[in-house]
């Protein structure tokens, strides 16, 4: 019974990260409530799963560093504010050393997403897009932003199995 409860607690992270990615892809926004839910749930889940306080502190440091990096990328206009907050909230859960995988996969997924959107927005593919849903047509609109929350979610989900919360079990 306890293992089922622990597994349920671990599902909070992928559910919220996927919800943020879907919301970003369909509306170019990531609600603050999703990032706040990730931040608020982390210490509860960490303590419930018996993660040592030192590990929780290390994860807090990784999350804080990711917030500073995300704020810098936002200031440079590379990502949106919701992306920066999601980046930091996910890094809080991922911790060290899985954050290396998180950064690498997020960067690669962001590059693949950008290339994919360039292809979608090309003159060859664009004529076929109006038959799809409105949110998809917006993704195909030349000059639109990149919903980087999708890449953040891919990186976070790729690194999650190696994070301290999962390996501690």
C-alpha cells in the first residue's frame, strides 16, 4: 500500500509538466499555478518519500540556480516568463546530477522544436495547415514564438527517472 502511495506522489511531476507543455503548445502561456504547484509539492513529496534533508537542500539550490538562469534567458528575450518559471520548478524536482541530462535534453528538444516549427511555417507546408485546429494554425504562423515549455517538458521527463526522488525509492 505504501508503494502505491509513493508512486502516486511521484506522478505529480509528470502530470504537471505535461499539462504545462500542452498549455504552452496550445496557447503560448504556462499558468503560474502549474509552476507553483510543482514548487509547493516538491518538499511535501520529498519528505513523504524520505529524501534526506541534505538532498532536499541540494535540489533547492539547483532550482534557485535554474531560476537565475531562466531569468537571464527571459531578460535576453530567448524564452518567456512562464518558460523560465517552469524551467526552475522542474529543475527543483530533477536536482543534481540529473540536471545535466535535463539541460542537455531540453536544449536538444528546443532545437528540434525550432527546426520543426521552421518546417511547419515554410511556404511548402503552410498551405495545408488551415485544415487543422486553430492552435495548430497558430503554431504554423510565420513569426510566432516557440512554445519552449514543450522542450522543457521533454527534458524534464527524460531526466526524471534519474532524479533523487526516483532513485531514492
